[in-house]
């Protein structure tokens, strides 16, 4: 089943042409982001609304080192781990002050962090070139072949998604993953059982952010030009929506959610001005009829699925 | 060491801060009232504010066509506020009925996503109505400045500061002194116990949405008259700022939202004296992070022991 899905994904681009390969690439990047945020929200149960910040750190990290901005042209494959590390450091940086916060307080502080990063990108002209963005970013090379068309990108992103999904799946079934789930289900009980809550929260933030760092580097290299507006709150919201639509904590759910959420507006494109309108309405309808998502996680329900009660 | 800023500048920023703070506080009240009862972030609240602003705009434009605004400017402004508050209250009620009520027993995140969906939907409804063009509020009051000592205050600012304080005082008295207000507090405290005492919980939740939405609509008309230009995205940033203000004050806490709004407005107004204006939004969030590190439940938030 799994190999059939991977196989059909692999033969898709020649069949659907450049435009849809491009769209599928977009979907793939969102899958990577979704898999990463799912670590934070789905596994560890921490509501993070500022995830786009790490995406931005990864993207600007690569773009600054591989564009005419500073005349530096570090190869993509060298920068990729650096971007992952930068985003992870950003995750830790955000994690430390907010670890003691719970629930909606955490949500709004992370949201604020995302906005701060965007405002800084917008205004730190000497470094980021402000709203004019960074242009002519180098594409990655595989041997001597530049990855510079939608079909080549599709395969690179597909590989990225597979790697991300594999990593997240292994994490979920590891000692760390079980600790996260215990923490998500009942933080106090988990602490009593000897789980170091602060350590595992920090770990969730750091690991979750590193996925976005990789996604950001890929995004920058693929677009060739990035602007602060690419990193608005809407990205965080889209990623969160796709996790919830797919089913919290479930990796196949995240993948399906990305296809539905990012692909659907493309399919609705025929209706042009009613596109976003119907998209908003569909989100509401979806929550009313399938609040736990299309493919909910098979392991226990996430804590966020528990009925709301005052903390 | 010489003084950095003259007293006149400080007084100007005090007035600016109170004006913006009053607006933030009015919007923040809607977040906090709903959160206090349903424990959900009403993400579409900024859009209710936006619809209120447009309803006030429609009312003023209508009155302007019939020359009514010339004869009775103050009555026209009152009519605009009333129209905005009625439209937004209706919208809030419909929103609660369709998008939130079916999800009351669902997971924590489902209503949040539903609210985000409703927010995108409402933005695009307005985008289609106004055909993507920015609208300009009719200028009725003709901005004039008064000098009172060091203070230099415009008639708009007087209207906003007095109006928001009047509405806040009204709300506080309503919640503290009336039967319905007492019922609201009871539902916020313990929904099932309140239901057992014979309170119609659905009705109270509806009233909460009506009040919160009407306050946001009043803020919407104030913003429209003060900044003159309005568009379909205008609810987004004030919505986030007001939510920040509600969290600053301690979410679910009514005086906290008022205090948080004024605090945020003043902090932004005085903050721009020390750093470039583009970083204004950073001030709000940096402040939020700082406050929450030292008081994780906001300025007036109560310390509630966790349920085990």
C-alpha cells in the first residue's frame, strides 16, 4: 500500500505537466511543514501559531548565503544542514521563555514571535533588503544538473517529504515520542512519572522547528526570490489547518491534509473570486461534520481532542 | 542631562495612547467575554469589527445622500454607531449559531479552525461587496484641535476616548448589577451548575456574542472616522492586537481586557518615541512575552490551580 502510493507519486510529474508539478511541489513543501508542526502540536500537544518564523529563518538563512545580496554562493547541500540548525536554534530560543505557559497563552506568544520575525525581516534593510526581498537565489545542483524546473523540484521535494515523514514516524515510536504523548495526555501525571517536562517541551520545539528550517531552504532555492510577505501569519494558520483537517498526530493525515488544503484552492480556481470564500466555508463545514480530521491518529486521541475545560 | 522629550510631546502621546488603547480595549472585551464562557479564541472577532465599520460607513453614506448629515451631524453619527452595533450583533449571533454552537462538545482546536474559516469567509464576502476597493469614511466632524494646557486634542480623540470609556463603564455596570450580567458571570464560573440553577445557558452565550460584537462594531466606526480609510482586511491587525491586550490583562477577565487595551495603546504610543515606528508591532508582542514570563496568567489573571 505504502509503496504503491510512493510509486504513483514518483511517476506523476511527466503525466500532469509543469503547472501541476509546480502545484504538487507547493503541496510537498506544506507537507514538510505540516509534518514538522505536527511534532509540536500533534505529538507534544503544544499549540504553536508562530511556526512560520522557523520557515522564514530557514529561507533567509539560505538566501543570504546564496544570492548576490552579499555576493556569497555557498552550495545548497552545505547550507541545508546549517538552515536546519538555525531553525532549531530559533525553536530553542522561543522555547525557553514560553515553556511555562499553557494552552492559549502559548498560542498567542508564539503568534507574536512569528510576527516579530516578519517585522524584523521587513525592516532590517541592510541585512534582508526589506520589503524588496532577496532576488536571484542560487538553485541546488545535483552533480552538474541544476534543479531548476518544476519536475526536477518535484522529485527533490518528494525525497524531502519521505525523509521527513520517516523521521517523524520513528520519533513518534521512540522513547521521546512516548514521553511527548504522556505529556500531552496529562502533563502533571507525566511529570510524576519522571518525565522532564521542560526538556521534552524544548525538544519538541527544537525538532519541530528544524523541519521548517529545511522546508524554508527548499522554498527559497525553489522560488529564486523571497520577500517578507511570504512569511505571514497565514502560513502558520494554513499549516495548522492542514494538520487538523488531516487528523492531529497522524502522519498520513498530515499528507492528506496538505493535498486537500493546498490543492483545493487550486481546483477551485475556476470560480476565481469565490475561491477563498468557499474555502473558508469549507473549513467551517469540515469542522462541524468531521472535527477530528479526515484520517485521525489511530493511537489515543490527542489531548487537544479532549472537551474544553478551564485550566 | 537635558530632557529627551518636551512635555508637549509626552502629552500628545498620552492622548494618542488613550485613543488607540480605548479602541483596543473595546475589541479586547469581545475576545475576553467569549473566552470567559466558551474557552475559545473567537478568531473571527476582527471580521465582526470590520463589518461594524462598514455598516457604520453604509449608514453615514446613506444619510449623507439625503442631506441629513448637514443638519444633524451628531444624530447622524449616533445613527451610524447604532446601525453598526445592530449589524455586528446580528452577525455575531449568526456566527455563534452556525460555526461555534455545533462544536461546543468537540475538541479544543475544532472551534479555532472553524473560526479561522469563518474569518476567511467574511473577509472575502466583504471583498466581493466592495469589489476590492478601499472605502473612505465621510468626514462629518471635520477634525479640529483644542489646546488645553499642554494637551492638544482633536474632536475625534475626545469622541473616541469618551465613547470607549462610556461603553466600558456601561458594560461593567451591566455585568455587575443586572440579572443577566449575574447570569453571565455564573455561566463563566461553572456552566453546568448555572444550568442547574435555571439559567438558559444558550441564551446567555448568545447575549455574550451580541455584547462583544456590538462593542467591536463601535470600535469599528471609531477607527473608520479616525483613520478614514477602511477595507476588507482592516480587522486583522487590530484583532490580533486586541487579543494580545486581552491576554495581557488576563483573558476571561473583563477589567483585565480594559486595562490590557489601554496599557497596550499607551505602550505603543510611548514606544515609538524610542524606536522607529515600523517596529510598533514588535513592541506589542515583546511586551506580551515579557509580561507573560513574569505573570503567566496576565496582569489581572487569577492563579487557577490545575485540575489533575
